[in-house]
């Protein structure tokens, strides 16, 4: 299975009481379906997955599956800290319609998580998963970085089809692409700030927060690159930098949801302990997107 193109990491709509609003999730996905996105990441970091219990996760998968056409891939974050739990939850997600399992690096016991531990974990998960596995490296959240040599070693497994690398390090990304080139292995960036340079070194696409707000613009960068319109692709890449920073490192998920609200999607609230975004912060986000020509 080849994974390429743009995949919004779908947010979880909550109301003011912290309850999941499935109707809004459905509405968002139906609107994204009208764009050129290749599919979705359900239960990724931007879904506030760490705040959800297993039953809530499964209900979100079911709601999403009903709204996502078969022409678009449904990637689902199923990685847990322990290998056994990851296998069990991956099977349950597959039963609910997941196409691909996205497995984050275990990270709680950081000093014990290294190449050999990752190899054992991912190979056992891949051996027992009924659906293909996509590795997920996100050092900003886990405090750990999966080395290119680990991704390369795992890429030879027939059920491990790629990696979402959210390090934002194009040098590392190019190293992974170089080392895995002989295998059918999709390398996706997790940072829209480096989407264009990632495409230039051979990435297959990206799973990026800003795609929840501007899916068409992210798809445009890939299209422009493939068409050889590099100057336009670079110009659009530069315009995306400040909006991306606003909804990631500056204001995080509450900021991403505010930007979605401003763009006609349903962002809504986040769950505590993520604090609500302030009126001044919303105004700043609005000014950033307006200044970049996206509002």
C-alpha cells in the first residue's frame, strides 16, 4: 500500500463540557472530502488522543469511517506504551475500519528506549497487525528521536509501509529516504514548514496540522512541485510558515482549533488541562492568517 499526498491529522471536536461532538467531526470530514487530501490521520497527536479513553477512541474511529470514502485512506493512531496493548488496540481499530495503524514510539521509559527496543516492539506489532503499519516519530512530544538506521532496518518488513517523521529535520528525512529507497516505503513529513524541501528530497507527502485549516494549500505545494513549478511552490511554502507556527509551536492545539473556527470548520474547545485560547490570541491568529492571504 502506497501512502502519498496530504493527510490532515483530524482534531477531536469537544463542547464546553469536554464531551465529544460526533456531528461536528462528521461535518469536518465531509468538508475535507471535497478537497484533494489523500486521507486522514485519526487519533494522532492533534486529536488529543492522550485525553481519550479506549471506548471514546473506538467511537471516533467508527464515526470517521462512516464519513471517509474508500478512495481516501484512514490512518489511525493505535500506538500505546506497551507492545501487547498496541497489538490489541490495533486489532480493535482494524475491526472498526482502520486502513493503516500509525504507531508512535514508546517513550515513557526513555532511558530504555533505543534501537534494539524499537526493533523488538515494531517487529512484533507488525507481525501481529491485521493492517499495514506506519512508524511515527515525533520527538517534540516523546522526547525521543527514531534514528534513520532504525527506520531503515524496519522498512524491510512487508507489513511496515512507511514513516511519519515529525522531527522537522530535512537532513534526517533525506537520510531515511536514502536508506529505505530499495523498499516500498513511504516517507511522510509531519511538518508543513518543510513540506516543499521534503518533497525535493523524495518525501511522499505529509501529515500536517495546518492541513486541518488549509488542506488545499498543502495539496497545492505537492501539485506545484510535481508540475515543476518550483518558484510558486516555494512562494506558497513561505506563506505557510507563520500560520503553521501559530497553530503548532505558538498556540498549539487550542490555536489550531481557533484557526479552524475562523476558516469555517468546527474547532471548538480542547480538553483540560489544555487551557482555552484567549480573545487576544484568537485575534493574533486571525491577523497572521489574514496577513498571509488565507483569510
